[in-house]
C-alpha cells in the first residue's frame, strides 16, 4: 500500500472557496456569539450558499466545513461546538436540534482500494429529530422524522422514524410515542 498515490478530488475552486470561507468564518461568523447575532450568522451562511431558513439557530462555535453543502429547514439548531464536516451534503429538517459537540461526517474513504479514494456520502436528518450531545452521525446515514439519538451514540446505520437509538454502535432502545 502506497498512500503517496492518494489523490484528493477537490477542485481549485473548492479549495479557494474554503479558504475564503475560513477567513470569513474567523472574522464574520465566530466572533458574533451573542443570541443577538443569530440572523447575522444565518446571513453569513446564506452568502456562502447554505440553504438555511431565517428561523434557524446556528451557534457561533459550530464548525461548518462547506456552507454550500448545508441545508437547514425552519426552527432547527446546530448547537455549540457542533462539527459539521460536510464534504458531502448535509440536510437537516424542520424543528430539529443537533446538540452540543455532535460530529456530523458526510464523507469517508473506500478502504477496499489501495489509494483510499474519498467517498462523499450525504447525511439526511428529518423533521423533529433530537441528536443529543456528543453523538457521531456517520456518512450516508438517514435519520427519519421524530427520531432521538442518545448522547454519545455512534450512528452508522439509518434510524427509523419515531425510534430512540443509543450506544456504540447505536442500536434501537425503544419506540417514541409521538403523535
């Protein structure tokens, strides 16, 4: 195995866009931590191509790799220190909470090939979902409506609607009685 042959798939445009985003994140996004600046942070994300509703709440400490790969519906929250590693697309439904220190990872590598090529695998999180603190949501996962992911859970498989999952790896704990 020779990883010297590894080839990333990001264009020069992508790299420049991420550089500009990171500078703007440091100057225009991160310093404005007060709740007074919720709309300002949404505005900055929209300027970088995020499809995000004005009623969304993105904490200033949330890290977003590529705003143009992020879609968030109304009344949803990315909590403090959420790491949104969205090389692939991440879609978050309405009235959904992604709690503090959660890691959303929308890419992986093909370990069956000797040069480990990058695979972009989108994450979809439905409406009315709660992802509790410090959870890991892996590449390609779909979390259906009204599901709950327990704190510190490692989700690497899809989660059915109205299901509560937890553990490492996450497994079904119970059905949520949601009307």
